[in-house]
C-alpha cells in the first residue's frame, strides 16, 4: 500500500498565532458535559482543497477570529481544587505549522481511499508529556505540488463538540474572505449547564453503566478490539442506498437517514463480531440537545451540547431479523433525551468516577450533517473532507459535493473487517436491484467467491 511522502518544513516551525487584539484574561468554566474522560482527546479533521489561499491571509484571518474565539488561544488546566478541567484564557496562541509535500491532489485522492497511518504526518505533533500540555487548537497547512492544499486541524473536544468545531472553522473561513462581522457570535459561558445543588439523578443512564456480563460470556469487546492490529474501512452510502434501507422499515415504521443507517451498521457490527446470541450489546450515539433544554441553549453555543443516547439489545435480536428492531430501539433512545434527562446526566457526571460504558458498545458519531464539507476559505469548497485518523468508534462522514450521501468509517481487526464489509452490503443481494448496484459501484465492488461467507469488498 503506497504511503504519503514526508512533509517538508521550512524555517522555524511551528508558530503561535495569537489574537490580533487584546482578549479577556480569565478562567473559562467547563460544564460536566465538557469535562469528562470520554472527551479527553482532540477532534482531528482533514481537508483537501483544489487551490490554496495565501499563507499570510490564513494566519491573519486566524489571528482575527481568535479575538472572538479567544478560549481557543488559551490552555486547558486543572482547577485549583483539582476536581475539574477549565480553560486558562491567556491568549498564548494556537499552533500553526506550514509544510510542503511532493504530491498532487489527484495523487492524494488515488492513494488515500481510506485513512492511513501516514496521514498523521499531515498534522504537526506537539511534544507534550500529557493531554493537558497539548494546546487546544493545532493547525497544519500542507501545500501540494499542484497548488492544492491539505488543511488538518486538531481541536480539543473538551472545548467544543462537532457543531462547535464546525461553527469555529466557518468563522475562520468567513474572516478569510471578508472583514464583515461574524454571522454567528460565539457564546462562551457554560454556566447554563451547571449541575443542580444538590445533584439529583432522576433517570437511569445506561451509557454510563457497565454491562453485566452473563456467565456464558466474559467477552469485553472494547478490550478485544484495542488489543488487535486494526484496519480501516470506508463505505459510501448513496441516497438511493439509504432509501433502500428505509424501505426495509416502511411503511410500518417511518425513520430518518441516521436511524436507518445506524441500525444497519449496529446489526452488521454485531454479526461481524460473532458474539454469543444471548449477550447484551449497546449502541451509543450523540444527540444534539441544544433545543431540548428549557430554556434552549443560545445560538452560537459551541461547547459540548450533546449527550449520549443508548440503545440496548440481545445479539440474537440484531442478527436474526431485519433492521426494524434496531431502528425502533434507536428511536426510543432518542425520545428519552429530554430537558430532565440532560439535567440528570449533568448531575450524574458530578461523580468523577463515572465513565462511559464501552465494554460491549458500538459508538457512532455523526459528522455528516454539520456543514463541515461546506468550508470555503475563498478558493472553493473541499474536494475531500474526513477524519485524520480512524478508530474503533464509528464515524458518519459527509461526502464532498453530495450532501445526501454518507460515508461510514470504522477500524476493526482485518478478519472482522471483511465480515463487517460483507454484512454492510449483503442487503443488496437479497433483492435484485440493478439501479442500486450501479450507484454503489462508484465506491465499492462486491466480488462474489465460491464461499458466500468470504465475499470481499474491493475499493475502487
């Protein structure tokens, strides 16, 4: 498998981009939804643009937008009482690195059909002893031989969620193309999400409870996956394929695109792992709760404004039927996310020993409806947008130029991955539909072999 060439850095790298004018110097409170162990990592985006804006313009516009988004120029620290993380808004600056790479945009697309370990070189690695020593915003711009540009960003998840990162990146792009005020002003305060005094947990929260493993199975899925060499896959579902999935449930059950694709992915995941039929497994997925609160969170709130919904099922009910069962469980899990449920979650997370239950869970993060693929710094929208890395968590990614298509990305051990890919497309063979196969072959080709259980997917 061909890897990317090395990045060439010139001069002193990287630089710190500070706000272009004085900003408030204070400590920013982080809510319990910001400050829990599950989010102690950076969200890493990769963009490929056909043409690069000038380096000077990018740095200047970043400096100006950091006046509005000044916490991004600060540093994460532990509170004085050692109980929480918070942001020291000290204006120290965002890390900005520049490099060149001897490759064209078309060559990048051809050799990078799915994430590779060599992609990591596209983001400057800050030498740090731990998570807290890494600046909350790291950016690398890599200029290509053809005049194109790869933009990679690492944004601390404790500071913002996917909606917040998209809001910030669009604000930066806006500042790069005009001097007009930002269309959406960031709302910094997190105090609307403070816990009650005293905390009052009124709901059960299966997202944070360890699954009781029955006597016939002690299989810890998360530990198993993390102990194995992982390989990534990316499967693109076109609008017609998504419609086909929905029709499996209709007319008896109406469902959204996310519900249908999440259900299908969860069922395929359970089948591919060959789990005991009586084992209980979970699907954890983020639900935006900004408009579910009373009062709603203000426009421009860029902190973590989601909670994890949880659907639970025995494996046998996922693998022995169609996706109707899984869709209904997902819908029920979404319906449970109310104002009181969110408040109860915030109160629960006052207990810093509570952790997200990953023992037997598939985690799906929805990036496909955040407008990430619409980013434009003045030279056109991206040719490609995705995650810099791939993990056992599943991402629903946007497709540049096709708003209604979704890419499903996940990493699994290779033998499991082949089975997952097979089950993800198996529904195509259950009913002859040439039109759907034509759509799907844009991204993958199903190669039937003598043994149906070894059907492979070739990325084309």
